[in-house]
C-alpha cells in the first residue's frame, strides 16, 4: 500500500512591522530597544557623581521631522548642540553656547528649539549672616533656529549690573538644588528650576532654597504676570518637573519638597502624594494622563510609585514593584507611558496604560547606562529616546525604544 501523504499546511503569514512617522521607524507588537553610539568629535563631560547638586552632562529633544536635538556639556565652559537624523547619527557640525551647566533642551514646531543652561554670575559682598553659598550663577533660556544658531537668550534668574547674588531679593543659581526643565506651548517657553533666595536679615543676608517658574515669549521677553509663573514655587525643593497641557492650556508642575515632606504642585501648594523626609524622597517625571489629569513617578525608600492626579491629591496609586530612587516616565505612543529605572549597568523598563495605570506587556531591558536626573523624550512616531554615556569621551549613546502597534 502506498504511504499516505498528509496535506500540506502553510504557515500563517507574519505581518512585517509597520513603518511609522516621517522617519519610518518600525512599530512592533512588543517594545524593541535600540542603542546607537553617536560620534561627536567634541569632548563630553562624563556622568561623574549623579547627585542632585551636580551638573548634568546631556539632554535630548524630539524634532517634528523625527530627528533629534542633542545637547551636551563640554569640558571647555560651553554647551554644545548637535542635530541627529532618523538613524540617530550626527548631521553637520555642532554649534556651541556659553554655559557651565546644562539643564534641558526642547524642540519647537519650526524645527528650532530652546536650551536651559547656567552661566557664571557674581555674588557681591553681602555680607552673609553665616555659612557659604557660592557660586552665584544665572539661569538662561537660549532660543536657537533650525540651524542651531542663536536667535535670542533670556535670563530667568534676576541678577543684573545692580543686583548681585548676595543682595536682598536676588534669585540665583548656586551649587545646591538647581536642576530644571523646559516646557513649551508652541509660542512661550516655561523654565522650572531650583533657585537660591536671598533674604535680608538685619545687617546681613541669609540664603534660602526653593524653585522658580518663569515664562518667556516668542520674542525672548519675560511674560509679566503669567498665571503659571511663580517667583518661588516650592521650598525647599528638588526634582522640579513641568509639562504643557493643551487640554487646559496651562503649564502644570510638580516638585519634591520638605514642606510637609511630599510630592506637590507649587504655588499654591497642593499635595499630590505624602512622603517622608528621610533622604529617600525623590520625584521622577510628569506626563499627561489619558482623558484628563496627569501621572507622576516618584520614589520613597527606593520603591517606585505612579500617581494619577488632576489638581492636588492623587486619585490612583500604582506600586510598580520597581526598586530605584530615580525613576523616569515618558509618554509612549497613544495612551501609554514608559517607566524606566536603573538596573545594574543597564536600565529596566515597563509600559503602562496612561488611563488605568495597568502594566502592558512584560518588563524589558535597555542596554544603556542610566543617569539619575536625565530624561527620556517622546517622539511623534510613538518612540521614546534617552541620551546615555557613550563608548568614549567624545561620544553619546542614544537609547531608543521603538514604537509599538
């Protein structure tokens, strides 16, 4: 008898990843992390210590064409700015701006953007009532065009030729708690950063610490009386975060503060989540929630939490199970967000639903070195990217989590 022949069965067709956005990045069913080493030709200040009073080495911004602006702190008293293409490779020659510290970079719809950076200032004579608080530096929003060239620059501290850091009423940048972030509504730029506060006390002055929100318009002028600005927001404050909400047409901010030891909205204070001042209270990042409201990541005792809030007290708390003092949170595609944190020499990551806060899929690894105070940035095509330490002193690695379907 002839052997029977089983009918052939065709394997189901595997749908190839879909190309998304102007860069054609591939969207897959699961997150795929890709790391690219970018050769800069200019030295980068390394990570060094990652304390919240230490300078930040690098920052990234998503351009509307799918590329990036990459900013980094050089070793020569300058902040450098380079343009990256769709493959996360440097295009053209970097430009540079005077700056001793880098806080953030953001892009705008026209292709240019803005830097938030620190420059040297003057303390003056005071005298101080006690202790030391130098240096007395200044914070600036620096606007650049699509070629990376200067358009305008605006100081957002208040030192002038007639007001030094140790003069009553001064707002300046010192060694302590000075990091900041930028946000834009498409026309105006909001800078939210840690600041030193000088207060006259008899014949001498005391230096206090808080944070400050200043809004600069498209012409580079401070917007007087802007409803979201604050001479002093939180005090004492750290991990100051800000985002533009197009739904409410407001700049929204959160801080970590030892004022009742909490994660709070500033000016006026509204508690988002109660914490403890034991040296382990740190804020992460702030993103828009699905529908309305916001999510913020924070950590207490090395345990990472997500909080959803609208104005004030959190309405949803997610205990993520992640162990870290410094979580990062970023929008990831439509209706999702990406939480990342340090895990040895790499980063761990988990996608969450931006409405319910539920985990989506499995945890995965990003093979790039974490920095406690740097940020992921979201891209229009649904990807998210992060600047990390490179393979040499003249390179930076871009860790990109590709879009998902």
